[in-house]
C-alpha cells in the first residue's frame, strides 16, 4: 500500500484532474453542441491531460530530488516512498499513455501534446531559475489544455478558445510574477532570478499589474466579434473588476503577505472568467 500511496502523492491527482477538465472545457468552448457525439475524443483528451500532467509531476520531483531532500523531506522520493529510478520509469509510462491517447484522437492533438511536453521539460531543465521566461513557460502549460480541447473536438483552434487561452496566459503570468514576490527570500537563496529578486518587489508588482490589465483589455473582443452570447457579459465584468481591483491593491501594498492574498484571489477571478466563456456558449 505504501507504494501505491507514494505514486499517488508523486502524481498529484488533483492537479492532473484539473488539467483533464481544462481539456474538456476547451472542447465545450469550441463546439458545445458536439460534446455528446464526441465522447470518445473527450475521454482520450481527459486521459492525455491527466497522464501528461502526472508524468510532469513525477519528472519535476525526480529533477528536484536533492533540493527536496533539504526543503521538502516528506515528498515521495526523499522520504523513500518511491525510488528516484521508479519515479522516472513511472513518468515514461505515463508519457507513453498520454501520447498514445493523443495519437488516437488526431495527429494535430499529438503535435500539441508533444509541444506542451517539450515546453514543460524546458521549464524543468532550465526555466525554473530564469525568472520571467520561466513564468512564460508555466503560463503556456496553463493555456495549452484549452487549445488541445478545441483541437480534440473540432480539429482546429476556434477563435474564442484562442482568445481565452491568451487571457489565461496573461493573467497566469501576472500571478506567477506575484508569486515571485511571495517567494522572494527563498528564491534569492536558490539563485532563482525572478523579477522580484532582480529588480525588487515594487517593479515586480508593476509588471504583474501590466499582465493583469492586458488580460482585462482582451475581454471585450469576444463580444465585439460576436463569438459569445449576452451571458458572457455579467460574469466577465466580475472578472475584470476583480483583476483591476487586485492590481490596485498590489500596487498599493506589495508586501509578501498582501502578494500572497492577491495571488490566491486572482485564481478565483480566473475561474470566474472561465465560467464566463462557458456561459457565453449559451445562445
């Protein structure tokens, strides 16, 4: 049982489940009326998102095993629940499963899956300590599942999905920069070159605000292009107000504790924005 428990902890099932759901949401945004007739592709898409995220978690822990032995000794590898070689084999098996289900969906989906995997490996190998480039890589990984979902159901990337994915990229980049303010002391010790470490917390707060507001500026486009229905407006207004308010709060007080609160609440605004796009598919 300890082995099964170790593998479950290694893969972080909640994160994997959320990525699988993100694929289905991307499909719903692209073609809500085809969900019922494309259940097999949706199932494959969910498995792809789940499996590749699980593999990425295992590789991340394998790569960080020496650091975790000091900072997070209770994680599966440093605690001895899982051997490092076992974690690597587990990641290879999960990657193979994710690529097979992507291939069963379409070649286009397989290409997207491979792209996302390369982005993650780049982040793990060199992006973590790079600061802003690393933030961009994480945000790409957040945005790709929605694009994958569109490809899985429509074999193309619909414009409304592309706009939402770009908004997710921008808002998550702002959130990653804000997280850099929270982790500033630890990042300095680990030589992680975040904006907060390089240029100070005030500059990081300004940069995060720019990304939040850029995401807000994109929100009228789907309505103006008639890509969404009226039901998009009330919810996206809440998201916009929340992101603008959070930006002002961060500029007013960019202390570690305030940045932590804003980082968490921005996730809520992002979820509401996602619901707004889903509601916008209701005619």
